[in-house]
C-alpha cells in the first residue's frame, strides 16, 4: 500500500518514515507554497535516506490566510494548524492509500483531532496515520539518538522544509517582527541514518 508522509526533513517526520516503511511503500511529501525554496532541504534528506520524494504545491491564499491569522492572534498556533490541515488534504488528493505525519503525543502544533482525522479519511477514502502519536518527546529523542544523525538549533537558523519557515518569510515580508509572533524554539534537520 502506498503512503504519503508529510515530510519536513526533521527528526519527527523522519522517524515516522522509518517506522512506517515496515508496512507501507512510503513517499516523503513536502508541501510548500513556493515562498521559499526550503523544500529542497527535505528532498536532499529524502535522497540521503533513499525514500521517494514528492513536492506538493499548496494554495498561496492559504498561506496568506495563515500569516494574517498569526498577526491577528499574535502567535503561530492557529495559522500553522490551518496550513497543516490544508497540507494533509493536498497529500490525500495525490492518490495514496494512506496519509501520515510526524505529530507526537505532546506536540502543541500541529495537531489533528479524531474528528478531523475521520473527516479526512471519509472524504478522501484514505487512512490517516500518526505513528508517533503515542510517543512523547523524550521517547522520540531516544529513538532518534540511536538511529539518526541530526543537526539541532534555533528555529530561525536550521534548514528545514516546514510550514513555519515559509510563514516566517510571509510575516517578515509584511513588515512583521518575527520574534514578536514566533517563540524561540529548536528545530532539527536530519543529515543521515546511523
């Protein structure tokens, strides 16, 4: 069965790919708006890991709506949630038997509710899988430390292909001070398998 995994090149989505590869033909799918070329980082990691890769272009109006929401709210949560739902929909339309992401049990953003997952499955006749949903950050970190080579650093400096990078660029283009909206946090970029 073919599975499209939303992929950023970070530790969570990479670990999800490795776990799912036991059961599915996994394609790493990076969804982007074309605001930046950060999707290339995910493609490079997919090649390093020897997974098929697809770039999925998203509707730019959704990016603008998300950036507006971030400015209105003063924080990124709802904007990123909006983009994540749109990205899952886009991957589901690609003809996969299943779609997945790397969300963990203790993630604050993004999250997928049971109702949202069931709606996605029903409307697109796919299975939605969140293979890390039973894992907390500590457990994921332990598994990643044993399996992957990872670069870790501040969100603004780590190369990756997630929604936040493009949303940061949009907010900055509109004259927004990034640190005003996006709290300091660390990101990861996988550079290989051990």
